[in-house]
C-alpha cells in the first residue's frame, strides 16, 4: 500500500479516544518535548483553536511537526531564525488535507496558549487543550479541517464533560491583541453546526 493510499484510509477511519494513553486513534503520534504535567487536580474544561503555517503562508511538508518536536533545522529555513528559542507545541495539528497529528497526550499540558487569560483565569495551558489548524488569518480553512476538528471536539466533550460550547474559543480570545488566530476566515458558525 502506498503512503498516499494509507493516508486516505486514515482520513476515513473513525476516531477513538485511547483512555490509557490519552491519545486519539488511529492518529499519527509525534511526541513533543514541549509539554509538562498539569497542576494536580486541574480539570480540563477548555479547547483553544489556533492557526499556524510554517514558513508563514506555506502549507504541506513537515516544518510544523519539526518545530513542535524541537527538531527544526534552522539552517534549512533561515527565514524562521526568529523561532530558534521558541518552545511551543499543541496537543493536535489538523493539516490542510485533514491529516491529524498528535504531539502531546491530552492529560499533559501542551505549551500552546502562552500568556493568556480566559473566564478570569490566567495560564490557560493549565486547563485547556490546544488544537492547531494548518492555515493563516488570510485564507479560508478547508472543509475537511472543520470535519476533523468537529470529530475531535465531540470526543473531547465526551471525555471531559466540563468542556461545553462556551468553552471552545480561539487563541485570539485568550490572548487578545497578542494573537489573532484562527483569524477572521475561521467560520465559527460552520464549526458549531458540526458539533451541535
């Protein structure tokens, strides 16, 4: 079976939540070192949606994955030199073609929100799950990305009952003025219709 055939098969496979490993299956898992333990007793009650492209405005390839895993060759991408000391990750990335890659188990704290505040609480990484969409603020996202995002969020809402519709927000909502993603082209109505 070719890699493209395998990828197509994976896109059509239903998603499940592995409660032992706190991972989605069947999903590619690339362990990121950019995570740590959540505070003891902290309930997971928020989903933060992000948008990312690396290099900016370019899609496809493995650059985002390499960046989240601390393996990016900055000699190959000198335009990204400004990211050399940045240590970030997300729990999940959804690529333009719908491929899902998980970097951090959901019970761990991924370093995705940075300086942030939501519902009167700072340090959103403590209580949130970060989902990145491959994209920019300047282009619409793909239908398959909304479908995959909705499938993931429905699973998370079942697994973590404190997550509700009001607690699914954009990065711009928790870091206003500092972050703008997922951007004006992210269609909240379409997404919310898929999880209702």
